[in-house]
């Protein structure tokens, strides 16, 4: 499936299934905006996949608003 020209907002993108999904979407042409709780994961996503990524804990309302 081709995702060229599509933008995806992906939570939990730092590890596991979320990371694998981010990689798959990038390979298929999607622009990915990733969210993860770890600053280290943000740096890894930016470095490895060349995508936009932000550190945020979605369980924390104030942190989510600030992001």
C-alpha cells in the first residue's frame, strides 16, 4: 500500500509495534509525526527515520497541551 502524500500522527512510536509501524509508514512514503515519552527515542526517531518527533506523555494533560 502506498502512503505517498499522506501525513500520519503516531503515538507510541519510540519502541515496539509503534516503532515498527513508523518505519513501515516511512518506507511507504508517509510523512510521520511521532510522539513518544522518551527524549532518547525522539532523538533516535529523528536520526534513523528523518521524521518529526516530539516527547510527550499523553497521560499527562498539561504535558500534552504543551507539546
